C-alpha cells in the first residue's frame, strides 16, 4: 500500500471516530453542533492524529483505542483554526477551500464552536477507559501543555500576534513557531508514545522527531504562502506578508527556507532510526510534509 493510500485509510478511521465522538447536528442546541461539525469535517488531512497513532504503533503492537486519543488532537487543532480565522486574529474568509466558520455561522457562534471543540477534546481523553488512570492523566496534562501559554500553541499565537510589524528576527521567529505550530505537532507524538507505554528513551526519540517535523511543517507552510495561489492553498495566499508577520521566507529567504525544511526532514528520519520498520510511516510522513504543495 502506498503512503498516500495508507494515510487515506487512516483518515477514514479518524473521521469515523470523530463522527462518533461529536454530537450530531440535530442534537439540541443544534446550531452549535452544526458549526462544530462544519469545521471539523471541512476536509482536513488529519496529520496530527495520524502522527499520534503512528507514534503509538512505533512502541506498541496494535494499541487498542488509540484512535480516540488521537481525535482529541484534531478537536484541539480545529478549535484553533476556527479562532485563528476570526476577524480579531487573522481575519480569513476561507479555510480548506470553504467559507470559514464565522462567515457561515457568525462570530459569536464560531467562538463558541471553538470553545466546544476544546472542551470536548478533554472529555474524550478523560473517557479513555481502555487505559489506566495514570496514563489518562498524563495524556490530559500533555495535551493541555501543548495547547497552552507556556511554550504551547496559545503562547505561540500571542507571540505571533504581537510580532506583527516587528523586524523579522530569527530569535522571535523561532519562539513563535516552536510554540504556535510545533508544540501541538510534538505533542501528537508524545501523546501516542505515552498511550503506547513508551520507555523514556523512546519518548525522547519521538519527541525529537516531532520537533523536527513541526519545524519543517511551519517552514513549508510559510513558503507555500509565498509561492502558491489561494485556490491551491484553500485559504487566502499572501496573508503573512500583508499582515507583516515574521516568517521563514521573511527572515531567511525562500531558497534558504527550503534548504532548512530539507534539513529538518533528514533530522526527523534520524530521530526515529532506532524504531526500524516500525517507523516506516513516520519517515514517509516527514517526506510528505516537506514535499507537499498545499
């Protein structure tokens, strides 16, 4: 099975699990549930939950129920996108080629939809009865840290927002993206490793992989914003430059940014070398992340 076929098969599993875990559209109050599901099923690649599942498989044979833990990551990711698109932040009308949540349901309902997905993520983790309470608590703590203010996603978003219009400096760029994008990607690997009962050296290796993949993902994202059209991206191209954001092309230029992404890909491969064939899909995902066009 090719890597694209494999990832599609895993996306189907994640989508079916998300469908089961998320309230139905007709469940009262129906408007909020329609808004949640509108963004949740808007065509995401499910990179974070698949990374989580592959990390668990790297350290454990067929870990039962890992797809539910993985879905918590997608719930958090989708909430962050809904809020990021709001007029007060990035003010974007399109996401994945569709109108953003606030353009369809209004700003107030979009804010609440994001809030609801955030809280649902932790409800899902707390209900993982197939693992012991200690691991459930570790998963909750790990996801909260990856999403929070101290080196997590929200902290990175704050740095990104406050960095608009500032000189494009490497130190601030690193601070922003290690947290804004990198923390949740790294957290995806750590959640999977913890779920699979990883030993400390295994957790460390998967964390390093997550750091390199997270950085590569953001570098490529920044380059695509410069090089691709809005139609190809499914969102408004050129927004970073328009909002004077600090990006990798702004600091290093496009060609050097591409070289940096390739270096991170190689480091990601090296980080999971110890797992041998168990990390085959992780290596393939690192390749896809760096070589993607949208």
